[in-house]
C-alpha cells in the first residue's frame, strides 16, 4: 500500500501543505479553500481555540487573546498568555500543524502517514528540536526536517534538473531570512553554503513602517499609542497593507480612526507615506539583508558574477527594494519562477516524494550542509596557565551532510581520572558564546601525566539532524557514545503525552463552520477601521449574515456569505 507523505512549510506568517501528484508538487487547499493558512492562534471568549484565518483576523480586535509570529520564539522558554491559558511556542505551532494536517487529509480524502517539515536554514539545534516537539504534540510523524531554502531549491531543481547551473536562493519570509548557494548538476542539487538571520523578516519591515507613522503623531500621543495593544495591532495591520501597496505604487496613505492613546483619549491618524521614505526607514533592515548574502558567498568561495541565477522566495521578496538589492549585488535581474509564498512547501513535497521513493522523481538527489559548526569545549596550556572554555570545531559549518569527522585531544592535568566532553554548536572561539548541545563524562581513566592520555572524539551528523558523539580512549581502545537526537529543549515522553492530552481537551471550532467564522472575523476587523457610510453598509451586511446563520440552512447562508465576502473585499481596496 502506498504511503502518504506530504510536505509542510511551517512559516512565521503562513503555513501550507503540498503533495507530489503525478510527478509535480501541488499545494493543498485548507478548510476555507485558501492555499495559505495564517500561523495564528486565538482564544474566543467561550474558550474555543481558533486557528488560521479566523484567528489572524482577530489580531486587531482581540490582540491580547491572539498569538502571531511565535515561530521566532521556538527553542526558547517563552510562554504566551491567551486569555486564561498559557502556551509554549511548540504548543502553538502544534495547533497550526494539526489544522494544516486536518485540512490536507480532507483535501486528499485519506490519512497522512508522515510529513517533511521545513525550518529556516539558520535555525539552531534547540529551534529544530522545538519544531520536532511541535510535530509530536500534533500527533504527526516527522523524521525529516529540511531547510527552507533547500526546499525552494528542490522545487526549482525539479524543473531545471537537466541544466547545469549555480544559483543563490534569497528567502525572506514573515519572520526569517535565509540565503543558500546551490549547484545543479545532472539531477543532483548540491547545497554549497547557507547563511541567514532568524530575527529578520517582513514583520520587521511592518514595525519599522509603523514606527515611522507613529512619529507623525503629536509627541504627546506617541508613548500612549505604543503602550496600547489594540492601537499597535491596528497600526501594524494597516502598515502591512501599506507595505503591500507600496510594492505596486509610489505612495500610499495610512488612515486609522479612533486610535486609542489611553482609556479616555483616541486620535485620528492620517499619514501619507512614499516608497522612498519607507525605504529610508528600512535602510538598517536592508543592510541586515545584505550581510548574510556576503557571508554565504564567502563560505562558498564564490564571487557574485559566478552566480548564474538569483531566486527570490518568500512573500517579503515582493518588495521592490529587495529585488533592487539583489540586482545590484549580482548584476542580474532575480527570478520569481515559483510562487514566492508556495515555493518552500512545493520543495518540501518534492523531498516527501524522494522519501517515499516516488518513481516520477527518477534519480534526483539533494545534498545539504551543516548550518553551524559542531565541536567541543577544550583547554590550552600556556606556560603555567591553563586557558579553558575554548571552542574546537570538528565539523565546520558548510560541510556536506551526512558527515563523520574525528579529532584527537589530550589531558591537560596530571593524574586525570575522568574527562568531561561538552558538545557545542556555533562559530565563536569561546564556548560560552555558542550553544551547548550535550555532555558526557568519561570515567575510569588511568592516572597519567598531563598530555599522556589521548581521546579521539568523532562527531557524526546526519540528514535528520541527529548528532552522534563517539569517544575512544587511545590507550585502551574503549569507546563510549552519546547520541544527541534532541537539544536542551527536548520534552520527555511524559511531557509530550501531557501536551497531547492538553491539546485534546481544547475546544475547536467545527471545521464545516470555519468559512463562516473566518468571514465574520475579517468583517469585524474591517468594521473597526471604517467610518461613515462604508461602516454602516458593512454593519448592515454583518447583521444580515448573522441572521442568515441562525436559519442553519446552507441555502440561506451561502448567498449571504457571498454577499458579505464581496463587500469586505470591495471595502478593503
């Protein structure tokens, strides 16, 4: 029986699922017929959990009960309070994953056996393991985690596998930025270098634009607006729309009415923003975009003129300033041969097909690289002083994986009876500035003078992100091993089961009613922004739709839903 393996792009702003169908990757629609599911979670007043579009629409009306961009906190101890509940980033991500999988199963008409999930190339071990934990909480079997730009390269390589070329992928999403250099040769997609910034994305451009707009207010009101969650949520939403409009026109207007300053005061905000002025505000962010590009080229030992194609991936690459930056950096126009929002999911579906041994992919092969250096904590004797806490890399970043590398180390003290091996990832010379992955203590060493006891440390790193550490005492040949399958954020089996049980107790909105709930949430969010006749028209339409819902008759509900939806789209323009 054929196994069903899908690809999932678990994004900061949107998540989506894709599957390989007749040799081509296809994005699967969600419960409301859309391809993109917002990575948003909201808790309704009655405790119902809302996920996706209806949750995102509540971000401006119920900001303290709605969570967005929690992918940025993966691998941290942060908890997000929504109403009277508190969630970890993996738990919130699990809710999104579960919704995406339910919708994918409905679209396919069958169950899903396994998924390939994408992460930013520059995600560290703790963030990757938090992603695995999220999948486990959602009850989803995930063996393979694939880097987002690698996935995009796979989707591109599927169409270009008979060419020989070297390309660079610039992946700017809602919350992260990745750069990957790759080469396609006879059906082999070889990743040569990756760099990135896990705290840089479209959200940062929205916030910078919002700050620019806040500065147009009376100085007496600026601090008050910054303290008001409702004001900031509305402002960020308006600036996101303004950013999108500036991708098509030279100027736009941000208008918000009754913007709260405090419990008693509201202001009317109207401010015209030009593309040139916005790009001035974005200059520090654009400088941060340029830095990983230079680093990736340096790691690949390439000049910009040695790149054949520049691929733009991620919704935020629609900004003209990003395309211009790429053009200036490489002296050629970048390509958007794949839908920017869908490219990563399409590539994840290709990887899923490779994992399921889909015959349509033939002999296509993809290699990946270690995004960070991996090594151990060491010390060096200088005269009578011992300098400790030094990082000794064994596997350098950019090394093609799977890989196995070994180095030999010696004791630094006389009579040592044990040796502690601390494993780190990072690029800094001191281990305190890197991330600790695990540790192991070798005991029972024969007491010998300093430097006379040697241990070989071998690190083996595979495509699934599993790191194996083998430690061999040269004097005896005795070998002990440590498998770092998950980082410090690993949940115990009991914690995973508790998280699954907690998720099972949550009350979810019925799937068949999601289109209605989503439309109402979007209409309510728009109602907050409008004034005058437009607001009255929308209020009448919302009331009419609510009355139609009370009939519980789809023949009555469907035309009312279509009428309200058309009005919402018209008024948002």
